C-alpha cells in the first residue's frame, strides 16, 4: 500500500544556467540549503522514517510564464531530496532501488516548489 505526502517550499532552486560558471563551493552551498529545506518539509509533514522506497515528482511555480528546461532545475531538487531522505533516516540509501525522482513540471504562480512523495 502506497502513501503520499506533499512537501511545499516557498522558493524555487536556481537554474544551472545561473550558477554554471561559479565555483563548486556555491553548488555545494545551494544543494545544502535545499537539503535543509527538504528535511524541514519532511518533518513538517510527519513523513515516517525507515521507508522501503520513495518516488518523487515536483512542480515549480514561477511568476513569469515562460519556457524552462527541466534539467536546469532538476539537479538541486533531486540531489537535495535524496540526501535529505538518507540524512534524516527516512531511507537507508538513495540508490535507484529505494529512491526515484520523476519529472519536474512548471506552472505560473508565486515562487514555490511542491514535491509529491509516494512511499512505502
């Protein structure tokens, strides 16, 4: 039986196009910040720990309705969520057998990231 939770973060990650020419420390700092956002949202939604598997998708909302490249936003969300799940004990490991991240879609609205989790 699969359960679900929605993690809402009142921000969106930067595009890799924006940070592509910066030092690796900036990448790490952004990823760490997004990991903290994810851990806080997991706790806020009382997602149980020691899960067998997690499947995730995300919707990113931006004020301007324009074309965006999913891959440019995927890195920070997918990596930060996987690390948050393992760091906080929700998953034993973020290998493909335990953690999969599907599509990121975009919508118009105030800046927000909504991550849908399905878990067992």
